[in-house]
């Protein structure tokens, strides 16, 4: 029988998807499996500052993990992580196959022995785990109502996209990708396969890769984004040959006027911005 673990459930009480009862059910399932479990606000959790922790379990979405990483700096490289998918999009949970049932989740923890490294990124000082963008996609995220997001989840992004459709923003950016210069109206940086749910922008993107996958769109009109959606949902061949697809470790973004930069479904910065790989990976169970 596997040895019991000391587990911290990191949660964000300000998140619109936070449900105390669901958190309690997850804690009960883990404790019934023999583990010692404590609950901590993700913004207050300090790794290495007190009692040793075997596993940090983020109760929520990708943003909850990002908060723990942002609050703990280099200390996260010594911890083991997992994610219970209670957030809006849950890209890491989808990628890693974490179940949404507390009982199944506790069973998974007992069965998984080795960790897998996740080479996450930084935008300035902000961590990001799965995906980032600049252009109309980030402008949609900037429009999302947190109150509506709490009520209807990922559909809030669809509502924001419909609101933007009437006045579609187009802005010119300068991108430097590992020393190569490009201009365009939209940038997507993928660390994992999935983007905004079950859709795939780049099949070559991997959480454990030591490179990002980058998509630059020279033009980002409404019809270009419709084509991007079709290529992500149906088949990559429906994309445009004019798009630039490449691997990279460092990307800088500049523009004449500041524009929002989104990461994992939240606005984390404005242009000019630098996107780079973190020095050490996160270790996911």
C-alpha cells in the first residue's frame, strides 16, 4: 500500500468557480485514502517555509497553479504538483488526464509513481503554463466579465467574442523570435497541445518540451480568425500558408500603443513584453 502523503490543497477563494463544498469533498476523499491534507489560500501558500509538503494539489484551474508559482518563485522546483480540474478551462488537467471525480482523483494519486517535468514560461515576472497570446484573442480575454465567468464558465469568453465581433481590433506588432524579426497582427505561444479547451493550435506543442511553439498571423481579420478556429477544431490543413509556425525559447513583443497580453485565460501584462522559459521545470504527478 502506498505511503500516505502530506498534501496541501491550494485554492483561490476569490475565483468565481470556487465551491467550498466541492473542496471539502476532495479533502475527504484524500483523507479517506490515508493522506494528511491541509487547505491553503493559493496567494498565502509559502513552500519551504514550514512543515514539509509532499504534494501541492491546485484545486481550480491553470490560474490557481500560476498563482502558486508566482508567489513562490524558485521554491516551486522542489515541490510536486497536481491539479484537480475545478477551474474554467483546465488545460493542464486535460493534458495530464486528471479526473474530476474526487474518488477517482485520490485513486490516481495512489497509482502514479513518477513525476513529469513541465517547462513552463514567464511573461515578464508573471508565470504562464499552457498558452499565451497577443492580438484579437487577448482583446477578447480583456473583455471577459469575471461576474459572468463565475455564472456560466467558459461561455463567458464566447459572450466577450460576440461583443468584440462588431468592433474588431487590428493592431500591428513587432515580434522577435529567438533573434528573428517578424511583423504581424496576432501571436499565439503554445506550451501544451490544448488551447481554450479541447482545441489544438499546434500538434507539436508539449508541456515537457524545452521550447515554445509559436504561431504568428501577419493579418488578423475576422475571416483569418474563423480560419484559425476551423484549423484548430477540424484539421490543421485548413490554416493559412501565410502564417509563421516555429519553435522558440524567447519572444519579445512590441507595439506603438500598449496592448493586452493574455496567459492561461487571464490578462497578465501589456506590450512591450518578453516571453521566456523558466529556468527550472515544475514536477507534475
